């Protein structure tokens, strides 16, 4: 018998209310009470997965260990819990329709008329139950806003869940907005009332209403919402704007959310142990100093495109007890004239990061950034594309291969330092065809990468950290597992030439064939990784590469200040030989 309890979270009034953070925080609270949980996201769009979507439109594509390209909310779920999610945790309308239409073509519906109810809704329910897979509690977040046409089949499917599983096993939570109207000097409940009415019209009665507001709702407002929306007063929960998303679980606990959830689901649970989250929250509040990291990429206009990266830098900052400020610089601004002027944008940055990306646009600007970081010995972290560009810049300016390039940007280059793998050459289908998900990597001794993974600046050993999967091998090397999302690889034809000049390939695949991490010899901190460490960082387990990067940036900043006493040495940096 299915003993799993189901919590469905819908959103109303407007989008961007933080449903993902609310779902994640509920996950944090329930895990802290000892439950075995999972979190699933249902996305109403027709794309089969978000992998082919432009990051400008939909934000970052989050990648799981099993190689699923998913919605960025899954990143929140992993950062707030101990979960390592899989492709089962993200379902889109596109995926549902794809399966149903394929089933129909294969004759599996035995000649019946195939309809939204029951065929589409059954397929949705089947996927939710598959994600449940014996867990105590499944939290299901429904993307979009109640009232959208697209989300109707999902809402109908979750409505049926209560009939299928019984009322003690299913809980609906609705997240809405309670705006404060300045001119009236009042908090307004009407949008919440309308949104709940909309939900009830399709047969879903929420038992708990989480109200996003800029202040804690006073009792009379809670009473009004309770009365009009047919819930208990104690089930109207404020989700006040917090300075840090990592304060949200604690804030929701103070409002009594987790107690209400277990009361309604009729389950017993110990009181939650949130001491680690309290530590994080206290650390955030006591940070005094800041450091600036420059991110040079082309998706900088939409912060959501680098969601996990931003969070990882915050985690790295927490581990070093410093605030990390990010300065976004559009690599396309670096193209063309007045480069000197533009590079000034990087002057206040104590570390430079070139993140992942696709396509030719903005590449020259990124290459100039790498060169600038290298000749000035500024701490540099290159992620995926940022690592590939590190090797191209080195090939061009140190090895003298002026036409070195990636096959991605020039298919006929005589020096494809970054090349396409043979099995990727004839791919016509763009979705899900890259090197995706977790791959192992072995790190050599006596390298920067080794020091980074072995211990952070506080001497804390990551070796024992299961979440990051770091293991010390008998031969003294370190094994790690990291997530990938790319099509191109370092070309081994150039390995010897690189090594002969002192370039270090510090992390490679266990068979030695794929380059995973590279670094520059005799540089304080200059490293590139072919994988995406940002997908495995969380506030409780900050990723070693980000801990190390922020530590190096702090050291760099202090060294400059030590030299200059007053401020961050601005004009001491060398400019590029153009
Ligand atoms: N465009 C590069 C590749 O496909 C890098 C991808 C990335 O940065 N995620 O290999």
C-alpha cells in the first residue's frame, strides 16, 4: 500500500513569488523532522525539457547527476535539502504529451479516443507516483500561476489525487501575494481571495495559504484571509521578504508552517533540528567585509541565468566569512574598440570568473578577460566554456598558436585545441545530446586542484563530505564526481605541447582520456574545470572550488591592500598587448 503523503504547492496572483524557495524550505523543515522526502517540479510548458531553452528566457538549466536538464528550481531543492535529484523530479507538459502521443501511435490505448482527462492526467499522476517511490512525503510544486490555461491538466491531476489517496494523505498549499498599498497604507487581501476562488472553482481547496508580503501579517489580516478563503487562522502563514533565501526555512518555522503540515497530514514527527540553518543565518547576519568577483559572460542581463553560480559564490563567501559581491560584465561589451576603457570594469574585482556558455557571440571578450586575468595573476575560475577559453588563450598567447580555437567557433581551424568528440559529430537533434550529468575525475597529487579538494582555507577536510562525493584513493590521488553539460573537449593532440610548457592537467577522467581540470604552474590561483561545480554547492556543503576561489580572492585583495595601504590597487595592473 502507498504510505506516501503528498503536498502540492500552487501559486497565485503573480509569478516570481518564490514558490521554489517555499517548496525547498518545506523540504528543509520536513527533513529536519526526520522524514524521507523528495521534491518534484511540474512545468506547464510544451518543451520536453528546458535544455533547449534560451537562458535569457527561462534562466539557468540545472543539471542532475543522471544527466537531466531541468528547471532551475531543482537547484533550490538540492541546495536546501540533502537530496540528489533525478530526471523523475522534473516533468513538463511536453514530456507528458510526448509519452501519451507515442503510446497512442503504438496502439497502447486500444483504439480509445485519447483525451486530456483521463489520458494526460493519468500520465501526470503516474509520474508523480514514480517520483514518490516509497518516500514518506513528496512535495510537488506546480509551475506557473493559477488561472493559466497551460497548467489546467496538472491542476486537474492533483485534484484527483485527494480522491485517489484519501484526505489525510494529500495537502494543498497555495502561495499568494498580499501587497501593501502605500497610498492607502493597507495590506490588501483581495488578490489572495480571488486566487483561492479560482483554485476552488477547479475543485482544489487549499488547507494552508502562504502569503508573500513585505511584513508579518497582523492577526486581523490573517483572520480575514482565513474567513474568505475557508482555512483556519493558524493556516495563514506569512512569507515575509527576507534578506537571504537561507532565512526562509527558519522564518516559515516561526510562523508554524511545519507544525500545521504534520497536523493536517496526520503524522507524528520529532521537533526539527535546525541548528545548522541557524548557524548559516547567524553567519550571514554578521558578515562585515565584502569582496567583489567579476563574472564575464553573455547572459549577464538576466541574473536567473547564473542562479547556481551566484548561490555558490555566496556559499564560498560564507565558508570564508565574507560577503561576495558579483559584478556582471557583458563579454560582448569587450568586443571592438576601447578595450582598455572596458577592462577598467574589472579593476575593482579580486577574482574573475568566466562561466559556461554556448556559441560564438562574446567569445573574444571572454578571451581578452582570460588574458587580462593571466598576465595580472588575478585569481581566475573558468567553468566549462571558461575552462575551454583558458586553454585557447594559453595556446594563442603562450604557445604561439595564434589560430588556436574551438571547433564550436571555427570548424576549419588548423588548431582545434578544443574539439568535438567523434560520437557528437553527426548530431541533428539538439535536445539532450551533450555530455550530461555526473562523470568521475581523478585529481593528481601536488596540484592546486588537489589542495582545493583536500582542504579549504580553514583546514576542513572535504574528504569526508559525502554530498560532494570526494574520496581519497590509496595511491594518494583524489576521486571526485562532478556534473557536466557540454559538447566539446580538450584535444589530446595538444596535450604534450601544453605540458612541455608547464601547463598542468590536474584532473582527468579515470581512463586518462578526457581533461577535467587544468591549471597554470606558478600562478597563485588560475584554474579551469570542464564540469559545473555550481550544481553541487549548498550553504551547508559549500563546494571546494568556490571556497578556494573566494579565499584566493580575499588573499589577492589583502596583498594589494598591504602594498597600497589605502585602497584596492587600481592602476597597477598591466593592460593587454593589443
Ligand atoms: N559550448 C561549450 C561546449 O558545448 C561549453 C558548454 C558550457 O559551457 N556549458 O562544449
